[in-house]
């Protein structure tokens, strides 16, 4: 299996690789993954293939990688993409879940963000996640609302490398900017 990469991850530069399916070229000439998947370099071209894997049942306490796709008044709707701990596994298809905006930590994200969250409970067939209780939990990847480029972490803020907009509205995970699949 190739290396697992996350959206926004740099795969190389145009001098090394031509951007194939699942990738794009940014303005600096870097080839960037547009998907969560497996990076497959072949000759001069690199593609990212979405990974399919066996579904693994979730348990309370599990840490998962999820993407926030909608924000409602009292909750975020998210899709769980992978199990981060106890083991790194991608799901065959995303699992819908909810983050209730009950605490400041659980309000500090935006649609489009990738987050590390913990499975809190299962109520009435719904999966509830939380980003509270650990510095590991929170946003691991986010893009500028205006420029759609990945934000860089600067201390406790996120900054757009293009327009310099500073974002103070996220709970930033210790794993921000890192590919969670590379961590033991
Ligand atoms: Zn920007």
C-alpha cells in the first residue's frame, strides 16, 4: 500500500511529478493532494486514489478523523472518514456523526475542516463526537474561506499564506498540519 495522504498535503513539486487524478497544482508549483487516500507515484505522475477498507465498529473513546460538512445552530454534522486510535483504518464509506455545540471546544470549527474527535456516545442510532478533553483533539486541517488554500498554524492561530487573514475561531489540534497516518 502507498502512503496515506490527507487533503492539502504536499506530495512533491512539479519538477518531480505531474499532478494526476486526486491532486492539483498550487501557485507555488507544489503538487497537492485533494483527497484522503493513497498516494501512488508512477513514473513522472502522481495520483491519489481514495482508499477503501473494511469497516470497523466504533466504540466510545475511539479517536476518529472526520470532516465537518455542515454547521447548524446547535450542532455540526460530520462524516467520519477513519479511525485514528486504537488503530488507523479507513472506512469503506464515511459514517455520519454529530458534534453538539455544547462547549467552546465543540463550537470552534468550520465546515470543510478536518478534525480529530473522540467518539462520545451513541444515542438513538446517532454517533456523537467531541473535540473537548484533550489537546490532541480539534482541527487538523483547514483552508482559507476566501482563497481556499491551506491555513498554516502560527501559535494559537491559523494564518492564510496568501491573504494573511488570521483565524482565531478554531480549536487547533496538536496534530494540526501533520498527516495523522504517519503517527504511531
Ligand atoms: Zn486567504
